[in-house]
């Protein structure tokens, strides 16, 4: 499994399309992180990031806020979308997700 998290200033970026980079976590069948990489996305434009994340092999995206169109495009590419995550350390977010204890709130995206 590959989990992608949009990052700004070292933490989860609350606005999916405005991130500086993505941290991609590779997770084995025993829910252990086996690799972590930083990926620079292409320039933000409608529809670009969901397709790019699919090409990178992402299975899950954890985000603070994301528009409905981006969510649908990710789901159309068989990528699970989790919104409402806090602007926290990406390693902590992945550990919480894998433990089944990731607390989420409202989707902070307003479009």
C-alpha cells in the first residue's frame, strides 16, 4: 500500500492542491512503513494531481481539505480519500491511520 500526504512547512497541508510536495509512505502487508519518499508534484491545475498520484502508485490520500472534483477523480483511480485530517506530522498521521485511530474533522476545503 502507498499512502500520500500533501505537505507544507513539514506538516500536512490543509489545502490539497496548494502543497509544496507529497510524502509517500510504502506500507507492507503487516502495516509497517518500509519506505518514505518526498515527491514534487507537477504544477497545480484542475485534475492534474489525482492522475499524477495514481501514476505514483498511491492507494490512499490523507488530506485536510479537498474539493469534491478532486475527491471523485482520486476515487475514480481507485485511491481511497480521507479528508479532515489535522495539520500534523505526516509520520504521526500514517501511524494513526495504520492503527485505525486517525481522528478527522470537517473537510476544510470550501470549493
